[in-house]
C-alpha cells in the first residue's frame, strides 16, 4: 500500500500546487484568456507530477523493490 499511497500523494500535491498557482493568477476580465492561462498552468503542474510518478515507478521497479507483488491483489 505504501507504493500506491505515494502515487496518491502525487495527486494531492499536484492539486495543492494547482490551487496555489490559480490563486496567484492576475484577475482578467476576458474569461477565455483567463481560462487558457489557468489550463496551461494546471497542465504544466500535472505534467510535472506525472513525471514524478514515472520516475518513482522506475526507481522502485513499479514497487517491486518495496515488496509489491501483484499476486497479493489477484
């Protein structure tokens, strides 16, 4: 479970970072421009955390080095 908790934490950290970044966006009366800025920012943060997850899986051999065994789930 520890391995999957780390993946869950990546999602939570990404959400926290996205929320913080959105709060810092300058006000804009143009909704389309604001939406585009928010989406670009959010996608950049998600990409960072997706890479974190991939690196974590690579480092742990998808959890095998932490004792993950798929037979435990089947």
